[in-house]
C-alpha cells in the first residue's frame, strides 16, 4: 500500500513510519522544515510539505495513496497542561483538521483512513475491564469533546464506503515521549508527585508498540480499536516504575485535589480508573504489545532516562 502519514514527525509518527516500512508499505509523511524532512528521509519515507487545513492541496498530495493515517496533535508540556490556550491547536487538529483530511481523502479516492484518538474518552470503569463498547464520557470537557468529535469523521469516511479505523491509544510512554522525559526530570528534582492514593487503573502503551499498531490498523475492518498494553497498572505503580527506571527516589505524596491545581481540566480525566482491554485489535491482527506492562517496558528505556 501507498500510505500518507499526517503528523509523521510526531511521537507516534516517528514510530509508525518504520513500522509501516517494515510491513512493506510505500510511505509518505508530512513534515515542515528541513530538519524534519531530513529525519523522514533517513527513516526511508518521502517527506511532503502541505497545508493540512487546505482541502484541495491535501487531496492532490493524497492522489495515488491507498491509505491516509492522521497522527497530527500538538500536546503541550506538563507545565502548561492546565492552560486551555495551550490545547487550542490540538483541539483544532482533532476537529477541523480531521474534517479536512477526510474530505480530501474522499475526494482523492483513498480507500483507508486511520484516525488517532485516546482512551481517556471512556467513563471511569473502576476495576472492570473496558472494551470498545464501554460508555464514553466527554460531557463538560472541551478536550475530550474535541477528541470525540474528531472520531466521527472516521465514521463518516466509513459511511461513504471507505475503511474508517479509529485507534484509541492509552497513555504513551517511552524514551522518545516528551511526557516520559518530563516526568523523569521532575522525579530527579523531587517534584514528581502522586496525587491521592493512586489506586485507580492507568493504561499505557510503549511508543514502538503504538507505531506497530498503526501499521496493523491499515489492514483491519472499519471500527474503533483500543491500543494499550496487556496489564494496566494502578497509577501509583506506574509512577513508581518510572521513578525506578530513571534512578530517582519514589514520588512524593500529595492531596488528590492538588492534581487539578497542577493539571487543570486534564486531571479530571487522567484520574479516571481505566483498565483498558486490547483484545479486539489482537483478534483481527497479529499485533500484540511487546512489554506486557510498564514494569517491563521501562527496562529498555532506563539508560535513556538516566541520561
């Protein structure tokens, strides 16, 4: 297949491009600037510079492509996550951006559209496993409302006769994930805090495994698929594993309410208990996460976190 990756220079994009190439696909990727373009060429993909909000230009870039993968986001650093303004571009990419991409893909006759989403849209599930039939709760949360709105465009693509796939990713971690390195730096400065008991389930996915899931998604039926590891951990265990891997002391303990002070609206959904099941994607593809949980996943990136 000839695959266009929109957001190829992002965290998941940098993992997805090698996975797609390894699967035998011909890969193009959007990249702005010489450095990002050169990085894509080194991976073996062909970079293109196109305005992803311009339907006609985007459709022209898609001609001859069998699949389009939307991985375009702009997640702010931890220190700015409580700012609504810091999320404006990501919200736009997830809504208007997704709409334009789907319009362009339909006009270009593309057969498959893969849409990046997140598992945070699910309601709190307590200790129960959450599959793709789980209830969604985005009420009163602009960030999640934008995520859910964007997903509808994949459904629109499928309704028009194409294959529309939504990948709901759990939290990303890895040496190449800014959130992981930011948290490691906080741990070393004794500023990484566990708000409340941390007993709620927190689902994660190792970045390279997320990239392989994108390649697998190009061959699965239309629908929504969770992408998380096999063994979600209580949040307290995840933070402890990260601290150990980065050679830092155990996280500090802080009152639960301080989570909202530090993360704002984001804390309202990252503190939901979400024990995400990946069984659906595993049932229709050969994909499976390499490390079953963050306990094992942090082992190969420990050296990078120490550095």
